[in-house]
């Protein structure tokens, strides 16, 4: 007879059953994790199970919803026969259906609350990757940011950056001695890349009001953590924007959250789905930043869980920091895929009773190899595990349900309207206007005072100068008469 288990065991999240119940310990959940497996093997359901467990424990969650399926966590699930049978098989006595407190977000503001960041918060490193700039062009982008900072020109949205590029390009010669060479070719390349970003809809993301990270850290009145879901179906059409945005979000959490050491449970758990997009063709400087954030952010109480198809998608320097692992089935049809399965098997603590390479290929949908950290911080021996059924709905919610959730949200109205305050674009426009007025005034002064520009004078200009000479002659004669008593 299977021993009865509970979803709500103190300090633990019930994942499923192998030869024994498998639990994820909350105080070790910020040691990060990895969820891998081929398409259709159950990764999304495992992600939902983990998100529900953290929410029940009062831990807020952030996750990208690639296919729309994860939105079902916000609605009460159905007691389908297959799910009820699985709950019985693993001895889950208190399994029931439930909805979880959810906040929906969307960079484009269509499927959730808008998320915005300022250009200066994004910074030149991430923007350079987003814009696919080469090393020289990235150097010019850094100069744009430096000049903007020195001249107190806020870079908030893409039109600010475009105006800054135009201004620095025009002043390239005068700026060279202080900031270095500004190639007009590089400025032109940056302008073209900005057009591409705008075509991709990135101008919806850059601006104000900027996201307040604390809005991801909310708990509901019943103590459960909110599940923050990013609508990513449209965003995945521009994968570089998706990956850059999530890395920016991690950097924001790292920079703004205080140090908490090793708390009893995480302050936030962050799921990075389709994680291979983050590392694909990433320059060395960016990979170093990802490794640094992954290594140090756990001291801020944040756990990062990378979700991808193959463990090889994650660099070794990052993978070594992921202590909690769930491996769904992988298929091997080529020598390269077989090599990948061998590499995946070697990431686990061996189990003498399991041929891990063989089991990875035999796992059924909803089964996974599980290894998690125990109290001493060492990984458990890998076990073949039947993952528990989720309590929320499997599959997407309707558009009407989503709309109702958004309008009932505690942050509804905070981000919906764009704020466009004076920034680099407006300041530079005023500067150009003043320069034009000064130029006009100087031009008229030259005309009236006889100043030339090296060109032939027109009739009007000649007439004006003749009048000035006549006036000057009259004044001179009046002065002479006054001094000599009216005699000349």
C-alpha cells in the first residue's frame, strides 16, 4: 500500500514519488535548478507543479508562458480521471483542484499589464546585444550613454536614444578629444538597428512608468504567493528581445533586492523558459554577467530555474550552480544526440540501481529523473519519479477570463498609461531650436552691421546697409554742429 502524502508539508514541496516521496526543500530552493526534456515530455506541467508548490508556501513566482498553457494556473482545474489516478498512485491524499493568485504581464500590453524599462536602465551592454552590434558599434553606443550622463540627458525611450545618436554624430569632431572617435558609419548602423527594434515592437517596452520590482514580490490575502506570468507567445517571435528582457529582469532583481543570506524560503523564484536563447551566440562579457548573477543572486533570496530541452544548452559554468534537477525524456536518433544523453546522465549523482542513460530515453510523459539538494546541501541520489498532478487548470484560460483577472489585479491602472516626460529627445529639440534662433539673430546682425559671408549682396541687403550709412552720417553731422555752435 502506498504511504499517504500531503502537498503542504512544512518547509517542503511535494514533487512526486519514486521509491519514496520526493520533496524539494524550501530552504535550499534558492540554490537554483534545471528542468530539461524534449518537447511534449511534460516540462510545462512540471513547471506548473513547482509554481503551485511555491505559491502554496507563500513564495511569489515569475515565469514566462511560451505557449499560453501556463495561464491555466489562475483557474480551478478539473478532476479528470487520469489525474485522479495519478494522485492515487503516488499516495497524494489531499489532492484537490484550485486556482492560484496570478498577475499577468506583457511587454506589448495586450495580454497583461505592460512592462517597461528605460533605455538607461537597460544599459549599453544588453542593448548592444539586443541590437546585434559589433565591437566598434558597441563602443560608440557606450559613448552615447556617457555623453548623455555627463550632460544630464535622460535616456528613457528609443526616440531619446535616436536623438542622442544624431546629436553625438553631428558633434563628433568636438567630442573626439574627450570621448574618443565617433564613427559616422557606426552611428548610422545604430540608427538602422533602432529602426529594426521599433519594427519588432520594442518601443512598447522602452519608456515609463518603469516596472517596480516589488510588484513581483506580492502575496495574496490568504498568504499564498502570486504567480507572475509573462505572456511570451508574441515575444518569442523576437527571441533576442525575449532573452535580453529576462536577463535585464534578473539584473534588476540582483541590483535592487537587499542581501538576506540563506532564508527559510526564497523571496522569489524565477523560471527562465527556453533558456538556450539566453546563451545562444552570447558574447563573453554577457556570459560572464549571467554566471555572476546566477552565482550571487541566491544571497538576495532569489532562486533561478532554467527550463530548456537539453542540459547542454546551459554552459558548464552556470550548470554547475544548479543544484535541483528534473530531467524528462530525451530522444536519441543521431550520434550527437546520444552524446547529449550521456552528458545529461553524467550531471546526476549516480544510482547503482538505475542505468541513467537508458532510463532517460524510456521515461513516459509525466515521469522524470529527479535529484534535489538535501539538508547538508548535497544532491540526492537520482530517482525515476512520477510527477504529481497539478491543481490548477491544464491548458490556457479564455480571453474573457484573462481580461477579468487583469482588471481585478492589485496593480491594475498603475502601468496601463504611458508617461512621456521631458528627456533627451525634448531637451535636444529645445537646444536645436535655440541654436537656430541664435543663428537667425546673428545673421540679421551681420546684415544690418555690414557683416559679410563671402557671398554677393542682394538688393535688399545693399539697401539696408545704405540706410545705416545715411543714419550714421546724419548722427555725425548733428554732433559736429552741437560742438561748433552750428557752424561746420
